[in-house]
C-alpha cells in the first residue's frame, strides 16, 4: 500500500496491482521480501521521482534469504550449467549506480549512466547480473555477466523516444549481446523499430516490457482506464516482449498491450539491489520480469555461443513452460535439445550398382541353345517320319 501511495504522490498510477500476504500490524508498514528464515521488510522501489523528491538512497535493509522468483525460475540449477561468463548485457534505463558490491568490477557506463537517481536501472541490473554477497541469498540470473549502462530516461525516470533509441543503437555498436530496455513507450514506433533493426543486424537480442509499470495520470483513459498500447520497443519486430506474473502464477500487468507478449516471467514482489550499498529494495512490474528474461538470455548466449540472437529467441520460446503466455524456464533453455537445434543425422551414402554385364556372351549362348534345340526337334521329327515313309515307299496315305 505504501508503494502505491508513493507512486500516486508522484503523479503516477501503477499498472500493476500487487497482492501481499500480511500477518499482523507491523507487516503493513512495508512489503515483505523473501520467505523463510531471515525474511526482512524492505523499502519499495520507486518507478519515477517527482520534481521535489530526493534521489533514492542506499537501502539499510538486506534480504538474507532467496527471493521467491529465484526458486520459481530454478536459477540454482540453471547456474550449474551457465553463469553468463563473457556476455555483455546493456541496461537502457535510469542508469546503474557505481558502488554496488554485487555488481563490482562488472559495470561500465556511457552518457552519464553511472549515476542512478531513481534506482530502477540499478535494480534491474541486479536482477540480471548481481552476484551473491555474504549474508544474503539474493542473486541475479547471470551473476558473471557484464553490464553496459546507457541512459533511457532523465534523472527523474521520465523516458524519451530519443534516449531509448540512442541507447539501443549505442549498445549494439558497443558489442552488447543482449539489450535490456526498462521502459514501455506509447510513441516512437518508427525510431524504435529502426533502432531494434540496427541491433538485429549486429546480432543483439532486445528484451523489453510489453506494458509499463506505471502510467502518468494525464495519459489515463476515460474512467482512469489504462491505455491499451501498443508499447514500444516491445511491439517492434524481433523484440522479446515480456509480461509479469506473481507468486500465485497470475499475471499482474494491468495494461494489456495490443501487441501479444512473447514470454511471461516473475515480476511481482521482486527483490534486488538499490543505488549504492549492499541493501535491497522490493518492486513489481513487467520491466522487472523483462530483466529476468534478459539475464536468462545471457546464460544461453554464454553456454551456446554459436547461436544467433534469433536462435536464442527461438530457444527461449521453444523451451518455455506452456501457458496462455509461455513462462520462462532457464534450466530448460540451457539443457533441452530442441528439434530445430539437434544435430542432423547424416544421410546414408547412395548405393553403388556395378555396371551391367556385356550381353554378347548371353546372346551367343541363347542362339546356340536355340539352334541345338531346333536340331534335336528336327532329328526327332525325321526319326518319326522316315521309317513310316520307307514302309509306304514314300506314297501318300491316300494312295492304294
């Protein structure tokens, strides 16, 4: 409830309705992080900041247990196969703050993206690539992947088409194999479609939320209805468009996009790092679900370096758990052999027939046999006719 009220105070209406299980009075003060021993009340992650709001600071609270999303994705099994080594994931968002221990030494930034006033980009980067720290069970999907931070918003978290398009293009030019976009825009079809095509030509896979986490109040429809979309760059050809589902398995996105999403992934009550320090925040939204998909794509690209971006997309979709919107399955994406990726059996060599034999000897043998048979028949006829002719002095049978 606290999270909802903070968003409304900033002029935003959340596009996500998060249902939290609470037990008694103190639990109403803030959302709960991870179940199990050491579960901690964590501060909520803001989506945007109002003009008079200070920058998001480091969280003083740490989640000691694993988040439910880590179990739902089976990350412990998937990370036995791949941890994202050597893969660069671009984060086009509010920036990625320096000084986060779980990302230390693996973040480079361009365009001033080394500062994150809002905290959303740092939170998403943690979901993608945070390494586990002592005293905490929180980990990103690909804890050895590299992060390239690029600005997609201003310092208040307000995105623009120009920033997002430039971020996608720059990320592709800098060699990012996976490009995560944390924003869903209602405009910019031409610019963002062209930027995605630019990334595809450089074999980079773009992952984006299919719906926004929050919508400005002035953009709401009649009666406060959420706009239906489509949203960009998620609707552009070649982009993996992602929606979220919560701990109960129910999709939580309140603004159904006109463009059908490709994948669903955990996105509600997510736990990750904040902008600075080792503490954690909690947040919800399709953008956070997209971060998990981007991290999984990094796992696949590290384990199957020969696959193209399009082939990685087919693998993620082909191994997803069947549902209305297929659900991401990192372990299956790494371990299953699909029909379209299984090595093809070699076709048997064609049989070699010997050249036909010379027919002349056979023809001679048949001729000799026929001649011999004719001679035998002629002799048999003579043997029957000659004695009778001699007996009758060669007179016809009717002669006296």
